[in-house]
C-alpha cells in the first residue's frame, strides 16, 4: 500500500498555465487547497472582479 501524504494548505497561492487552461491553487484556512481551472477569458474576468473587490 502506498504511503499517504497529508494534504496541507501551507503552500503559496499559485497560478500556472497548463495547455490552454490556467490552474489556480489557493490554500484554504483549516487545510487543503482550492483548485480552479479557467481559460484566458475567465481569468481576465476573475482578475477584474478581484481588483474591484480590493479597490472598494
């Protein structure tokens, strides 16, 4: 049986391009990671929404 590695949310937030998608990994409070894949248009929309929220 393979060894089980604990999943932790201790890593940095990251976004990497894999083919035509951008994979975003966000550490979560309490452990784990939120993983979202978006295309270029969705990434631009997400960036605009986050920028708007930060500027308010």
